[in-house]
């Protein structure tokens, strides 16, 4: 009898947590009350399915989103890239990093259930992390949202060993909530998801640039600037990548736009000066680098730029 | 004067070392540098630490190097000192019988979703 007691206590404790967490599927409730303007049923049936082995839901889920647009990898070849044997799992950061290594842009979403559904309706499966257990008894899990049915209030996933796991929005929301609503869109360069903002896109673009071919990065920034022409960071990114590809007049255009967007950013004037000097526009280049020094007289980097540009003349 | 030179030299070499500049000219400001400043960390040291940690956790040396190289500075500082505490997909603690029973019940009421064969009651 005394042996069972701790067990019961545990049961009571967990049941309490369960009851309290039952009342918190707020987003699902909102979804019923004011449904987003998307088709009532979508299912991306062509999303590949790789039944996970052992603890390897990370590689399986990642292979699904990576291979959706075009075949690139297998779960087995992803294992050495993202799996951590002693943790028996995969870190979120490595899911993002591995996507980039495979020429994919990995963009984190805003934690809204409607964003997941909208992106699926737009034709992109969404990678999610869930805790299928409790805070104190975690069962971390990666899965891929491939569909939904607004009328039946259900979400459809590729999950673990189940090819088509159907769950009520509310149950999904509770398990997803415990990962702090982590969801990610994984797309090739040139594909623009509908549910990301300029900030998350530019963050993903900068990370993508680290390990990707310059031409691919150029495409990523071009798409970004097309959608958010008023974004300083994306204009700077486009300028830098164009410059790295020796496309100096393209670089000039982007940096010039950046200086108009934020005239007090010395970085933009500095880089503009380099794009100008590489085209032999000496006078304009000098003017531009001097503007950078004028804005940040204490910053030695811009004084060094002036010296370097002098040598390039 | 001397100090300033040493500082400039140091900062320039650190920047080059960290691969900030993808461009031919050292004076260009790289895009990654435009992101909000990281807390003052020796990022290269942290990268080394994370590599060692990954190897300790069973990742092959060569893979660990490639994996750490693929992480951004922001991710490196996020991982600093807490790699083993972060959630890793597909890790569950051992299941005790009592816990098993609880999880069946919580699965039925839709609070958890451990067993795919259990359909939650709405």
C-alpha cells in the first residue's frame, strides 16, 4: 500500500496539471469564433512521409519539409547532421542550421495557429515542435503540419510513425504551446512564404548567407526587397551580396536606397562608397565615405575605409 | 595612440577571423554585423565549447565541427552554457507504470498526445 502512495500522489498532481492545461486552448477557440479567410479544407498529400525510427523524429520531420519542394536528402543522411545521441533528440537550432546547409531558407513563424494554417493553404508544409507530455514530464517531438479541416476543427500531421495523424486543433494547440509555439517554414531560395514578416525573413536570409552559394543568397535578398522595399536590413543585404558578386551598380542601387531609408546609418554610406569606387565614381565615393565619418567620427572603421578608398583611386 | 592602434588591429583581426566579411574589401560592413549587438561574449570560445559538448554527447568530431560552423552568432550565444538543457525533439524520460496510466488518462481528455492510438474525447 505504502508503495503505491507516491504513485497516486503523482497521478493526482499530473491530473491537476492536465485539468488546468485543458482550459487554455485559446487560439483554437478564436479559430472557431473568427475563422481566417482560407479554404475550409486543405491537405498537402504530396508531402513525403518518412516513418521515424527510434528517437529520430527530427531527421524524419526535417526530410519531409526539405524534400517537399524538391528531393534533396534522406532522414538517414540527416541523422549525423542533427541528431545528438546522448540527448536522444535534435535541437531546434540544429533543425534550422541543417536546413540552411541543404540550401533551404528556414523561417520561424509568429506563434499563431492561424499562421500555420495560412501557410499550409499557401502550399507550404510547416515544421512544428511539440511537447506531447507535460512541462515536468516532457516528450519532445517534431512533426509536420500538412493539412487542416476547419469544419471538423482538425489538424493533419505527418508525425512519427503515423503518416496521417488527425488531431483536434485544441489538442494540437496544447502540445504545441509547450514548445512556446515553435513553428518553421522551410523553403528553397526564391519561394516567398505568405505568413512571415520582414524581421523573421531577414533574420533567416542573413543566416542562410552563412553557408549558401552567393547566387542563392542574391535570390533570397531580391525576393525580400521585392516584398519589403522599405526594409533597411534587406536592402543592405542585397547590396552586400551584389557587391560580393561584383555587381557594383546593383549594389550601389541597394545601398543608395538604404541611405534614403535610414540617412543616419553610417554603415549604408560606407558601403555605398565602396560600390561607387569600384565603378570609378571617385567624387561620389569620397562624398559618401565622408558622410559615414561625419555621422560616426569616433568609429575608426570609416576612417580606415577612407584610406582604403584613397588607395583604390 | 599606440593603444588605439592595437585595438584597431585586434578588432579588425577578430572580425576577419570570425568571417564577418564576405567581400573583397575589409572596410565593408557585413550584413550580419547590422543585427543587434550580441551580449559581450567570446563567440569563438563559445563555438569551441559547444563543439566539445556535442562530441561529449556522442556526435562525431568531424560532424561536430561542421554543425557548429553552420550556426549563426546569435544561435551560438543562445546555446552558450545550456545546450544540454534545451528541448531536444524525441526525448522522453523513462515511463513508469503509474505515469503510463496517467498519460493514458490525460491523452483521453486531450491534455497530452503521447499515444497516437488514443483518440481524445471532445
